[in-house]
């Protein structure tokens, strides 16, 4: 996905394929694996937290996938963002490989890659992402609440690897 946004970093013959990954990433985890990650992360069985949890993901990205669910105790419709196990280590390895390649073939891109690594490392803790959602909502809603919908994280269900937030149809 990352390479698809940088035309100067990928040969043209690969760029079209890379661009398909922007919105067509297949999910990495099957239903049992997703449920295991959620249960381990929340410290509770899925059916204790949700009275419905859709096994079919709504979507997937490079670090996780999203499932629709309904909170058992409130009936609230939510989405559950689940991070892939080991994805941070994989990301670090991929960035190192790309940076090493840049050192050899495209040294002008090394500072850019170093900055990308710094920026992306904040993506691997969904608690920080939940706080960012709250901060954005606080800044945007006073003026734009009539025009912009921002999902609200349910902090009691947000961990490093799982984030639960309101579903926006």
C-alpha cells in the first residue's frame, strides 16, 4: 500500500499492481483467528461482550481488518478493528528492507523512509488511535457537527490490538 503512493519509488511495471492494494487488501485472518485475537485482547469471550459479531469483515488494510458487531449490554452497533498479530514486526522488517534498498539504489529517499517509519509506528497502538479520534471530534464538532460524522471509540473495549467504535452507516 505504501509504495503505491510514491510513484518515484516503484518501477512503472509494478506501480499499477501496488495501487490495487490501496482499496483491495484481502483480510489475513479467518473467523476463528479474529475471535481469538479479540478475546485475548479484551480478556473476555466474544459472546460476553457482543451479542452479534460478524465473521465476514467489512474491510481490511495493511495492519488489520474491521468487523461489524453489536455490544451486548447497550445494543449499540459498532465496528471492531482487529490488528494482525505480528504486524508491527513485519512492518519494521519491510521498512528496513526498503530503506536498505534505498541506501544502495536511491539514497535521496532514505530520509523520507526514516520519517515514514517514525510516523507509522504510532499506528500500532489502537488506544492511541482511539484518543486521536476523541481529539479530532473535540476539535471538529463545535463547527462541523452538522456536516461531519466521526466515530466514537468505546474506550472500555479499546486495547493495543483491538478498537471498538460506533458504526457509521
